[in-house]
C-alpha cells in the first residue's frame, strides 16, 4: 500500500480563500510536475523540501485550470515521511476538484480516509495517540479542548506512556537480576522500593483515568438542557449565556413551544445547550403539549440539566412535580430572579439537589456565577489543557488494563508471592501500554482508528 502515490483534497468542501490538493508517495513530485508549470523556468525535480513555487495548473490536455502555488516537502522530513507535494489553488469546489482530477489523471491514486496520517504513523513519524489527536484538534469544540488536543498531537500522552513503560522496565530489570542470579554477587532487591516504584506508576495511571471524563467534556462538549415550569426565566438564561437575544422573552406562559439549541462556552466548557418548553400540567394546546413532550425527551440525553426556579414566587405544583421527575439526574438547580422579593421555599430546592446556585439571569454579572457553578458541577475547574489525557475509549481501555495489571503486581509483592508472578503481571501492564502507543496495535485497531478520519487528512 505504501508504494503507491496518493492524492486528495485536504480542505473542506465549499468556498474559501484557498484549496489544497495533497499528494504523497515516491512519485509525488513527478505527478505534480505533470500538472504544474512554474511561472519562471525551474527544474522542479530538484526542489528542496519546505520550498514553494508559483505557477499554473493544467489538465492532461494542457488546458488552464488555475494559478497555483506548489509546495514541496521531502521525505522523511514531511508529514507522511514520504515525498509530499501540495498544490494550493483558489478555494472553490469546482477548481479544487479540477486540480485533483488532473493529479489523478497524472497517475496518483485516490487517498482513503486518514491515509496521509496513517502513513505518518506507519512510517514512524507519529505514535498512534498522536495520530488520534489530529481528529481531536479538528473536532475540538472549545479553546481549552483545542489546546488539549494540540498538546496530544505534540506528544504529551505519547511521552507519558513512554515514561511509564521505562519505569516498569526498570522494575523488571531489578526483578530479573534477583530471579536469574540468586546465588551471584548481585544486590538483593529491596521489596519496599520495588513496591513503591510500582505504586508510583499505579498512581500516575490512576490520575490519567480520573481525568478521562473531564477531558471528554473539554474535547467533545456537553449536551445540556434548560428545564423548568413556565415563566421562571429559562429563555432569559439562554440569552445570558448566548450573549444575544436567542430566545423570545415574554411574561406569557408557553412562549417557548419547540426546543431552541445553541452552542455556548461557559466555565471553559462548550455546552450543546437546549432551551425547552416550560413544563406544566395544564398545557395550552396540542403544540405546547408536543413541546413539553420533547423537553422531557431531551432530559434523557443531557449530561447537564439546568433546572430553573423562580425565587419571586412560591413553588407551584408543576415545580414540585419537576423536582420529583429530576431525581437521580445530573441537575444543577438555579434559583433565578434574585432581584425579586424572596417567596420561594428555598430549603426544598437545597434538600432536593446537591448542586444549587442563585442568580438573576437578566443581570450580565450573573454569567460569572453561572460559569463557576457549571465548571464546579462538571469537575472541569482545574482542567490543565497541557497535561496528558486519555482522548477516547480505546486509550482509556488500554490504560485501565495497565492500571489493573500494575495494581495486581503491587498486591502480589505485598502478599508474599514470588517475584516471577510480579514480573509476569508487569509484562501484562507493558503490553497494554504498547497497545496504547500503537506499537503493538493490530491491523483491526489501526483500521478502526483511521476510519474516524476524513479523506484528505
């Protein structure tokens, strides 16, 4: 597979300032030379890596396509580890498709999903975790999420994995000396030191696993919903976090009939936030009833529910019914309209929910209060975007296997089992870490990873 020269459009479909057709393989420059004519006479076969040339692109019949820039990257110091040529043209669908067609007519083969990054992995340019981070960078929904993904792409998890492996190998070296040369003049292994070294690795793996959920929230965002009875200020709350009047605000009950969705960043986390119809037993018609039904369905798919209550009025039967419906769900209760005379039975809210905050949604200053409450609820307030993190279930599974094996190894020493048992368990931990980095990854795993990619990356 790696002997072929591949090509694909590497920019999104649609109109833009620039479109890029990427070519990779042994014949990348030879293919590019068939469709590119430099403005000034130049021997393109001698272009050095990381250089560019202005010229025009033409099809197999010599017909002009567009003015383009040819960029040359020489292997192994390229993204894929192979010779790479990029033709940068104007960013319209027709022109980029025409350039790609000319490149394919010149002998390149269409690239598959993620094939450029797959080649970078197979050629040893990046680890599997770094390859996976490429799509995390592209799909990140918040600034901190993008920073975390960029850190992964730069090798933060790969370096941490290598460090953990080296530490376990050091422990195995000490055990091997004890097992293989028991009668020789070899310093006897200190079991307390061995156990401490193993437990230190165990703690690091535990920290990686603990950070998985917060990392997912930063990378993927959190599906969330605003819920409450009519006129408690749900739409005002949505407008507060959106930063503009996204929803109609009215004293008339039942104004919100359908689900309004907005992507907002609050407390450093991106919420895929839905403002739902006010929930009440006496709905004002079929349309409002449908809206209430959709609101209740949305709750089942939300990882954060902002349940809003009006401090300026006593709890209604609708409020109390909602409190019962929300038991066991991920709820941050919001006591809204703090500027009004307090009439709500506040203690009932505090007794019903573990997380409660008080604010006035129409006051912009309340955004800070809500941000702190959301980040505290989600456990992301201390998120370190530069620290290594587990970005997906594959990585989490590998880390979990390594953690379990290391824990068993430490336990085997503590209960007095022979050191060869500990050695074998550390072998299991190392195998899991090699799977994490991709060094032992099967073809099936590799295919599953790159199937997430788009063509052209």
